[in-house]
C-alpha cells in the first residue's frame, strides 16, 4: 500500500505545536501538522511542504526526524497510513501562538496535557503513539484497528494491545 499522508509534531521544551482542525479528518480536535502527499513527492518533501503551508515555518530538511509509520484499518478495511516526523526546536520566539490559520488554530500544548488519559480534545490515536515518537530513537510502526468509530486494537511494532471499548 502506498503511504499517502505525513504528520509532524514540532516540539520545544515540554510543548508541541498542534493544530485544532477546521475540517475532517479529526475536525475540532488537536492534531499534528501534515497532510496528503502529492504525486511524486517524497515523505520528507511532503512533510516539509505541509509544515510550511500550515504554520509558515520554513524548516530545513535536517531538522525533520523520521519516526516511523502510523496505519489504521476502519471497519475491516485497511484505509490509511502516514509517515511520522518530529522537529525539535529551542527558540521560544519561533512561533507566536495561538494563531488562527485557514486550516484551524495553532497553539503550543504541554505534552502532559496531550497525553492526559481524560483528554478527549486530541485526535484519538495520538495518546497511544506520541510518547514513543518523542522518546524512542528508532523508527516504530503503529497500527490501529477501529470499529464503529472506536479504537479496538493498537499494535506498536510487534507489541499488541487490545483496547477495552466502553
């Protein structure tokens, strides 16, 4: 299957720049920046373009750390996959946020807030994989099985986790 999407989490200190999206997917939720790859585009050039389009940050290629893939199957069909990147910055003046853009609202959010168990304002898959993206050096594949809008299984590398759906 061709990977059709990229996602990037821009991190400074203990915060990550997130986008509260105006449109699907995950409309009204906080998510990393990224989007659909264009034909003939590499994942790196795609994520670099998407970050520039969504944040007006024109970041050099060497700042992007490739962290692996995130895939999902919805209601029995394999329906998507994206390549994940992290950018670490140390300039507190780098991006004045919150800021409203065409795609939504950009704001710096604390990692502990993003990963809080009772936080239902972030894209539902992020709490499963963000800690690994931020803290594990090697590339890791993350896969989600979703049934009727609920995550029922999460697989990280070879580790399987069945999710109790309320």
